[in-house]
C-alpha cells in the first residue's frame, strides 16, 4: 500500500521513475525541487554527488512521505526524533556529510553513469536503466544571468526585473555632469535594450538576458551546453473590435459644426468622412475614425486645447485610407483637417498621416521598411503599389518639409510631387498648410496648389524649367560676363574671351612666355573687371613673382638693370601702392614643406580662397610640378582624365576660371615652329577635357620677324559665343613685362 501511495505521489509531482520496485527499495518524492529517498543498503546518486549507505527509519508521517529543505533540516529532526537519517537534496546542491547518517559521501559516478535526476540501485538491470527516472530542465536564476550578461557591457542596474532604468552611460560617462543619459529597458521576454541620449554619444545596443538552464549535473561539472534563449509562447489576445458604440461616438454638436464652418469645411464633408465627437469630462472632443475596408481600426481624438490621442494598441494607418483604394494619384497631407480641406476642394483621393511630422529628417542611414515611426506607411504599403503620382502637401514649416523628405525616401522620389504654398493676400506670410489656403484664398486656390505641384527634386536630375532664370539672365546679359570678359587686348578678344567656370590649358615651348602672358592677362582682368586670383605658381619664388606683377601693374621696371632699357625704376611711393594692390588681388597657394602638392590639395585651398576672398580665377603653373601618385594599375591617361574632371568641376561649381599650364613633351626635331595641344606631355586628355586650348609662341629668328612679337594661338574653343579658333599677335615689352596689341 505504501508503494502505491508513493507511486501516486511521484506521478502527481511530475517525476518519471523506473518501474522496477522491490520490497527492499522505495523512492519517495514530493515537489520538483526537494525529495528524499528511503531504501535498504542501496546506492543513491544525484548529479555528481553519490551517497552509499543504509537508510533506516522506524516511521514516516504524512502519507509516508517526508519533504525537507536543507535550511529547515534541524527543525525536521526535532519533529521526527525517531527518524535516524534524512537525505535532503536541492537543485545544484550535494548531500552534506553531516546530514547523511552513516553513509559515505563523495564525488559521483563518471560521465555516462547516473545523471541529473537519475536514481539507480544495485538491483536494477541494464535494460531497466534505460527507463530510469529523469527530471525536466529547470530555469536558473534569471536576474543573476541578466546581471552577468549586462556586466559585459559595463551596465549595472539597481534591479534586473523587467522595466525601465536610467543610469550613467559607461561609454561617455555622462559628460562633465555625469548625466544619467543611458536609458535601459528590459522587456518581459528578457530582451535588454539601451541607448544614450547625449548627442555626442548615442551609444546603443541590445542583448537577451533570459536563458533556459542546463541540467543540474552539467551546471555543476561545467559541461553545460550554451544556454538557449527562452522562447515563451506569446499569448495571442484577439483585439476587441472598434465600433462607434464601443467608442461612444456621438454626432457633432452645432458649435463644433460652426467651428469647422469657420475653417471652410462644410457639414456635408464632415458627414462623408464620419467625423464624430465624444463627451469627455464635460468637454466636447472631436473624433476622427480611421477605417480600413469600411471597418474602424483606430480613432484619433482632438480636445479643445489641441491635445491629441489615439486608441491604445490600435492599428496605425492613414486617415481616409479607403478613399485611395485603387487610386493612381494620391495626395498626402499632415493632419485630418487638411484631409477634410482637400475633400472640400474636390479631392477625395487624399489621406493624412496619423502622427504628424518629425522634427527633422532622420540620419539613421538606410530606410527600414518596418520603422516604428512610419509603421502606418508599412501597414498601408499595398495601397501605394500602383500609384504613379503622389503629391506631398505637407506643412510649409521645417517639420513639414522633413516629413515630405521622409515620405519621398520611402515611397520613391521618382513618383513624388511637392506643393508650393502661396502667400496670404496682401501679406508677406506664406500659408502654412492646406486649410490656411482654404480660409484665406478659397477652394480655387487649393486646387491651383495641387495642380501646379512640382516634381520632387532628385539629386542629379533636373528639368530646364529649374534653370529658366539663368537662361533669361544669359539672354539679357544681366551678369555682364556671360559671353566672357575682355582680355584687355583688342586683337585677342575676337578669338578668346575669359568665361567664368571654364578651364583654359596653356602650353608652349620653354621660355616662350607662357607664365608672363598669364600674369599680364591677370593684371588686365584685375584692372578692367576688378577680379582677384589664387596663384599656385611653383616655378616662381614669391619675390620674383611679385616683381613681375608689380612691373606690369605700375608700368615701371623693378630694378635699374639692363632689361629696363634705361627706363626709370618704380619709386618707393609707387612700390607701396603696388604692394597694397598685390595684397588685395592675389592670394598665394604654396606648399611650405619639401613635399609636392597634389591637385586635390590645391583645389581645397582654392575653394577656401573663393569663400574667404571671392577670387574669380585660379592659376596652376605648371602641371609637372604637382604630385601625381596615381593608383597602381591606373594609366597616366586615365589619371589625367580624372584630374582634369576634378579641376573642371571646381571651376563650374565656384564660377571661377582656371588656367592650367602644361609643358609640351620633348620635341625630337624642333625647327622653331609652335607646338600643338597634342604635343602636351602626359595625355591627349589635356585637349579633350579643356574648354579652351592656347599655345604661346615667340619668334626666335630675327629673319622671321620682330623678336618682340608673340603669337597667341587659340587651338580650341568649346563655347563659340566666347571665341573661335584663330591667332592673335601681341608685342612683348621686355622692360615691364607687359603685352600690347601688335600694330
């Protein structure tokens, strides 16, 4: 009978056990965590602990079952004085020798023998051992595990129970004030998430904290497999349907209808869009039911003091979703009243976002289709699959424009349009949204805004209409330099004029006067058009370059020297005036160490000169003095092409003319003729990429003509409005370095 009672009790507490029972063996158990075993001369094993000895007693009370806890052992001994031996075993705890009677306690059987929850006696056969009792795995201390896991990230919480916590961020240390900027949340599933709200930090991450414990033996001997995440079955609670009755929605009272009427919205529009109200604490609250396929799935409420809330846990969708089903053209606005405004103006294919606009455009990188902030868009994605024109009629303020940008990113800019809100009549202020246009300008103005909406800009893709003003200015020559500015030489102006934003490549054999001609041209442009320049002239010392520019500007030689041809040198007063002119109109780009400058280094400094000093021209003289460390595997032709593309982009973006001096390659047989652009050392791309190609050539044969005559050969002109291929002759004045029109 005692055996039957024990068998019944063991099954009731969820233990499986061997079916082999003898009069010499009895297993008594109560509860999944503590138990006792009674037998005669048997072996008891639990986990890695082993007890071998004789358990004797004269009586057991309460259905012959004794369930004891080690912490209460002494109390049980006093209660049961006639029981000689107690065996109390708990999870992850071995039998203490003090509590083992006359038995022997020691580390247990080797791997492969009795394991967690297994009870073997010396009379059990091998076959019977296959059906030996086993206990299901138990859950270890979740809070301790959470503490250990979060400690890997240096996160220490006051408690590890599910909830929200604020602590000092271990990454940024909370700044100088040790602000508790790290928000940590542990949900019911044991997932811990954290983010630092300091703008200069932003550290975030997550880790699971719940595990399923391994069997006790594996935990004790360190052979436990990696713990598995707890997979709790989520209880699916079917949401209660949202109805007019469940929300206690009522028809709008007269004063609310009048309030809408003042904003240009008729009662018919309110009824068509099922606008209702509720009576909350004596105040009327407007209710906007959100429907999908005719069923209410959410409802947004607006109080008299402009507080908004929605049904908790309801589905996030667009307001007016049913109105755009199967629509090819869709209008998106920022609020329910704007949706009613568009409906009033005759546009039923309009929806409103449910949660207003974000403060700014997100910078979180790639768009996630299931972003919680735009959950409504993901939930309604099938309604936009076939849309070919989506008008983003969001508010004119910064959050409204941020919302338009976020929607365009997610819906595709290529099918989006944006509106331009008009000014209020007789005012400078722009209407903020569709309802303001309706109130101040009427429904026709609302329709005009929608019909004249513009394509949403896509970076790198333009329409000519975006440049119409620039085209008009070009036609009327309003800027004064659209066709280029004069070089200061009448003969040259017929074939070459300086156009902002273009690239001119200048070449010529050594000592032909390339740099001198460019310096003379810059002096003319400074004098006639008040231009200033950035100079990257690596073949000239600063003092020598200053001398050449001052001589051309002051029309006097710098020294009393043979080249002056008896002309008086510039006086001290003229020199000081010339130095001020130099300082105001020329800015030097020079590498102060021994390394060669790269083109990108020069262009970066030229950009700074444009922004800081407003320079209109850049000189890079010469090409071969730059650092040209091209990537391995890239040919010089490819390198030159990419380099000149960057130079041209700089010129165009900064409306700055660039002169690039490049030497010709060594001519094997040179008889004094002028080189061509294809003779430039390095690549044919010098002529392919440039807007203008100029060759400077000076006569070296007294029999061929005057020695002071210089030929300016314009070999290429891309812009026919600014010049043409041709040749002009100038006279070089050696004493001052000036160039004059040849007579």
